């Protein structure tokens, strides 16, 4: 399943704390929950493993509605409740 990307002309929506987002610095992008947003980095938590990492803000965007639904299903299927 390929990740849905925003159109080239569309403005990328930057996530805020508590949003589900994708770090597009690697291919395929890595989805996670945004824990902290600063000008220098975005701290994120992996959806299923709980691993945390820091990403450059320019590489992180908020998930589309379809991507967020997929992320929530993955969390539910994995049995995690944060």
C-alpha cells in the first residue's frame, strides 16, 4: 500500500503535538504520533513499537484523513492504547 502524498501545489500541513504525522526523510515514510514540536526538531513515537525519534520539521507533515484512519486501524490491530 503506497502512502498518499499531497499534491505538489497543495500546501503541506505541519503537525502539532498530538497529531499523527509522517516523517518523509526515508522512503517509505515513517508514521508516528507527534510528541513535541520545536523549531529545530519534531519528536515522534512509532505507532506500533513505541520507539521514539527526532525528525527535521521540513520532513514532517500531518497525515491525510485516509492515512490517519490507516494509522488508527494499525494501532487498534496491534492492541496498543496510549
